[in-house]
């Protein structure tokens, strides 16, 4: 997004399988973008919402790279209807949001991103839905959740992980990551905790550095 280009943040409601889902759409006010993205938040039972600072930084960075970006609250969070469903119903919430994004932007390339619990949802969605051009996972919860679907999922993957993460320790990711299908890239942010405290700028820089060319349409 160039300097001075108008941007808008719109509150939306998406029809989900357990009722309406609350969402925020950060969009370019003066044109329809070539890229759209969905970003998913961390665990609802531990305070995760679409307003989480890591989710916000991922969304704002993707928007700066030219995407219109949708964030949703999973069922039972904020203004979203329904009740927490241990990742089963949340996957279907994400699927409803993904399809809403496709209907709104039928000609755009679509990226999918998630943080922590949201990365587990995003991984399973990418393995089961078409038209996911790129998958971005921040601090994937490999210690407590299965990411086995990524062993055969050939969607290009970018994983960003802090080396001081005590919630999703990096040694678990280092063991799991080589089993995932190519193409895949892992960026380690030195000294970053799970929530990238005082390291959000480094997270944004990592995302921009890895994704800027692809956002412009590069395929290599």
C-alpha cells in the first residue's frame, strides 16, 4: 500500500455454521485488490480474539503488502455466536470466512494466516480447501496439536517462530518442520516470545521480507 492511499476498517457479520461471526475487514477504499487474506486468532479459552496484537500485526503487514485482510472472532468470542468447540467447529467457522472472502473477491489471489491455535485451524483449512495460494503460520502449536496434514499439503508455507517461545517451544517446531511438504520456509525471530513482546516490529519485518515479492505476484 503506497503512502497516503486510503484504507478502511469495516465491521462485518458472516453467516457461520453456529450463527453469525463477527469480523473486521481492512480494505483499500479506492480499488479492488489483487490479493485478499484471512487471519485467524489464538486460543479462545485463553483470551484469543481478532484484536490480539500478533494477529493485528500480521493483518496490518499483509494489508501494507496490498491485501484486503479479514479477521474473524471464532464462535463464542466477542460478538460471534455459538460456543467453543475444541477446534472442530472453529475449522468450520474459518471455512465460512474463507468462502465469504472468495465470494467478495472472486478474482483475487487468496492467502491464509494464523497465530498459535489459529495456525492449527489455518493448516487444516489449507489442506482441505482449494484456492489457498499461500499459508502463513506464526508460532504454530505443534506441541499440543497435530499438524500432520502439512506432510502432504503442497501449499507454499511460511512459518515464523520466536526462539524464546515458552508456549510453543521452538525445539518442537524444529523437529516437526522437516516432515512438512515443500515448499516451506522457516524464519526464526531471535529472542521473541510467544506473543512477540517488544518484537512485533521484527515479526512484521520477517513477514515483509519473505512475502513482498509474492504479494507483487512473483511465483518462484
